[in-house]
C-alpha cells in the first residue's frame, strides 16, 4: 500500500507547525507500506489543489491529512468533513475564507473511510492520549478534509481518506494554559494509527 | 550544594506516579551540585517524617518535593504552603486527612524560598510549559510542602525548600480529557528548574 | 407559523432536565406564531417516533428540538446532524445505542434549515451567551436531530428543523466544576432564537 | 451585627463589574443584621484606604469584599490572603502593581475569619454553584483581601473579614467560552453566604 500523509506549514504567527514536523519524522515505510510525505500550504483551495496534484502523481491508496488543533490534549482522528467554511483569521495567503459552502454541489457531510475507533484504541495502547473527534471545525483543516472527500467521490472512488488533528507542541504552550504533546509522542501516535489503518 | 529531591509513590488507583518516575531519572549531579533522591509515601504526616529523617541524615542545602497535579498542563512551582488539610480520598494508609490545621501552632502560610519565577522562565526557555502556582491544594502535596517549611522554621533555619507540581503522564490521560506531559520533558523541566534554583 | 418545540425528559441520574423545563416556560405565542410544546423520552428511536406523530398531528412549519449539553457554557444551535450513534450510557429504556449508522440509507450528515448564525447574534444581543456548535455529539440529541432531518427529506419536505443545546442549570452544577445557566436566561435565549428563526 | 460589603468598580475594559452590581442589589438588612454597601476603586492601596476609612466610620463587625474572577463557574469564598502582588495589567489608576510583598512586615498569609465551608454548603443548598477557593490570585482582589487582614491584625482585632469571588455575568461571556452566572443568582448566593456567616 502507498499512503500519502500531508502536514500544513506554519500558520497564524506560530513559527512551526507540529503537523508538518510530525509528518516529516514519520518513517518512510510502515509495515511494508510506503509513506509519501507532503507539506501543504495553510491556504483555502490552494491546499486542496496541491494534494490533488500529488494524488494524481503518486496514486496513493490512502490519504491522511494532519493538522494542528491548538487546545486539544489528545490526537484526534476526525469522523466527518462538513461542507462549510468560516473564520475571521486570514490564511497564509492573507485572506480569510468566504463564509459558506465549500462546494456548491457537495454533500452536507462526508464520513472518513479510516477506521478511527481502532486508530484511537491503538494509540492509547501505545500510551498516547487519543480520542475520536466529531468536528474538524470550519477552518482550513476541515476544508482540506472535505475537499479530499469531494475528490474521492468524483475522481478517486477507491481512495480511503481521513484527517488527524494533533495538539500544540510543548514549546507552543509556554504558560501551560493550553495542553500540549511531545513531538516524539505525536510521531508514535501517528505511526500506531497508520499501522491499524493499513491493516483494516 | 546538596539538593534533596523527593517524589511520591503511586496513589489513588494509578499504577505509576510521574513524580517519583521523573525524580528517579534526574542526573545525580547538576552543575556540580549533588542530587539526592528519595521516594516518599503518599501518606499524611508519614511523608513528612520520612523527609525529616533524610534531612537529618543528608544535611541538604535545599529540599524540592515533587508531586503530581492531575489536570494541569504545565510544570508549576508552588508559591505558598498553607496550614490546612482536607480531602475525602483516602491516602495510601487507607485514611483521609483529618480536616483542619496541619500544625496547631504553625503560621497560616509559608512562602517557598525557591526562585519560582526564575524557574518558570528557565523552563519555558527550555521549551517546557511552566507557570507559577498560587495553590498547592489541601491534600498530601500541600501537607508535605507545609511540613518541610514548618521544620525549616523550627529545626533547619538555613534550609531552602519548595514544591513543584507536574502534570499527568500521557499514559495516564488515555482519552485526552486531561492534559499530560512526556516524562523526558518533565525531567528536562525539573533539571532546568534546579539549575536556576542552585544558582540563585 | 406554527413551531413545534420539544424538550427531553430527565436522564442519567439527573432529577430534572433543563431542556423540558425551559421549553415548558416558553410563551404559547411568539410574535404571532404558535408555539406547540412536547416532552420527548430520552430514548433512541422512541423519541423520534413521538416527534413524528406530533408532526403528523400538528403539521408545524418548524421543529426545534432542545437538549442538554452538560459542560457547555452557552446556548448552542447545532449546524449538522450526523448519521452515527454511540455511547456507553444507557438511555431511559435502560439500553445504550447500537453503535453505528442511525439510518442505513441516510446521508452522512444533514445541515439544519435554521438560521443558526442569526440566532446566535440575537441571543448575544439579548445578553445570553451563545455560539454555533459544529457537533451535537453521537448520543440521543444528535439521534433525534438526525431523525427529524431524515423525516424531512422523506416525508415533510417543507419542514424547517434544527436542534439547540442548552447548558446545565445552576442547581445541577453544585461545585461549579462545570458551567451552568439560569433557567430564565435559557428561556430568554430560546425566545430570542425563535423570533429570529421565524422571521428568516 | 453590622456587615460592610464592598464591590469593585468596572475594570479592564469591561463596562460593568458584577461585584458592585451584586453588592448594590443586596437587601439593606439580612436576618436583622445591617448591610452597609461600598463601591471601591479597582486600584492597588487606594482600594484598601477607602475600605479602612469606611471601617473607621461605620465600625462594622464583619467585612466582606466581593470581586470578579472571570473564568470561574461558581461563587468562591477565599480561604487565604497572601502577601504578594503581581500582574501586568494596569489597574484603574493606569499603573500595574509593583511586583513583590504588599506589606514588608506582614505575614506570608492570613486565613479568613469567615466560615467558608458552611457558606459553600448554604449556597449549594440554595441552588447556586459554590466552592471554596484556595487562591485569590495576586492582583487587586487578593491585595484588598490581604490589606483588610493586615488592618485587622494591627487596628481592628475583633473584626471578621473575608473575600468572595463571583463569576462573569452572562452579558460579559458573549460566546460562552468562559462560564457566567446570572445576577439574581449572585445576589441569592451572597445572601445565603451572609446569613450563615452572621449566624456562625
């Protein structure tokens, strides 16, 4: 199997984004499956375009997008992508999203094809805090998650795809008002997740 | 300088206590200062007795007690020990504390002698979430912190003493409803704290 | 316009459910629109059956289901109902939900037809904390929300429907570890919400 | 008995301060005891000066200072005032506190003379979320609490004094990210607290 794993670049004044840092540190092979890594821009539509080109070039069996969810204390695989975008913070192009539907003819929501409950169990067994999330928000994370599902329906019907949110790094949570997770633990959690996902 | 660093044993149904795990992993020497480590029982008065015997035997210049504060996301040096104990959970002797003063002739509160603000700054510089705490609670952590201050006033006037709370380990925070911290990061934070405290 | 507003009965060891308490206290008419009130059992499928019968009997233009979300600090209109149920707590029939899809041929998600953003703005203007929520969870609240949307698609195409979560009452949040909201404020918030929804 | 109850004026960009709003709405007599109300400026030392003048003028048996603790979900009587002030936010004089001791010859901490546990029990019985707090922080609330205790030791040895923190009002917590409490519930809670305190 070939798995494309993506991570966003730094965003919103942060100097690093744990998403791409964790993705970069994944092994190139997990249980005999090839891991292809890709950094994506934290920009609406542009991020989806970059992922689509990579899917066409690499023909992966599975796509896992990884993003940061500041404030969460666990690694959280997402259940559903929703056809809605909003947010007042500008993305890395300097513009915020136009509030409303992502795709005018898309379904209201698309479930992931990843075995999220098994992934959570595997991460906890590896000692990493994990929980299924029922909302990826309405910003660029949910946007990319939704767009990949929309591509899947229209262009890549055999693809399995999903989104995993990770917490802040300790260095981002200086005063500890928000929880964080060590980078090694993120890599351990993502690896345990991928092992279960490819075996499913 | 000689520094006595103590950690509590596992408690309240938990199989491990990050406090003693982190203390055990500290180096035996930090910047030329000797680190003496001691596991203490999570028992009211008994914990203080064990620490007092060790102070008499080892004659340390500084005592740092380390305890777990489940639910915090940062390493938190405590500012003040208070002359009050309460709590419905039994300690490791099977009994809860008798609610009321810890020492009938003790002051209401005792400030730590450790440079807690500098310790927090040093930990953050090392990439570890840290914050000063203004309350060590009313359970066995505050109890031991208070008792060491009380000893100091009565028996060891040259001693510098303080208490540091650490978060849950990732393996204790399975569903991520509460924050946690990697053991290596705890050791890194405590080490940075001790370096600053001995230099003060 | 005729609006059917439902509230769940007490559940999970609680003696009262703010949902039905708040619904009962709504006026019988808001801006000339008739408010029909219904208590529904906190039971999977059974709650949907009771609501369906009432829709057939009363032919409302709009259905608003109200439920309790212990732990939230604001009134939260929900954006999307998802085709998934799970949870280990038994409902009021004594059984938990069978984990999986709610309707085997239903869409993954259905957006509400209510103007949730305007409702939030109106509630805040009335001094009531409010926020759009992107997840109604996977328990009986989301279940009923989903079932009404499913009915809408199949049986009542002109119906507008949605779900509003409300916090604990102060009397349920004794130690204040979780936030709460006064019953009068809930009624004020729901009323402001309904005014905007019927005017939309 | 005569009880002086004080509340701070609005502060930090907020238009109202629930502390003085709640105090103003207290009855003038509770169980035959006279309630004297006083608005105090949110200014270090100045607030204490105003309270001292009022104590001299009114000769109360008890002083209860009320302040806002944004982020708390319950009414929280404070256990201990500490001899330390810090904070980067300017007070209503436009200056922040000089970090360090409040009184160079004061004790590290002073316990309240109020029956805080009974007050909490009484408030919960009245349906109002309540909890004892072990830290009033290091800003102007703790400052005033400490100063009144310091006065008590030096000038008014028969005085009983204490501090009660109250949450945000619903109108201050617009998006519900922080908890809040209805003004009527604050008044109900403070009244129940005072009844128990005077009877003690």
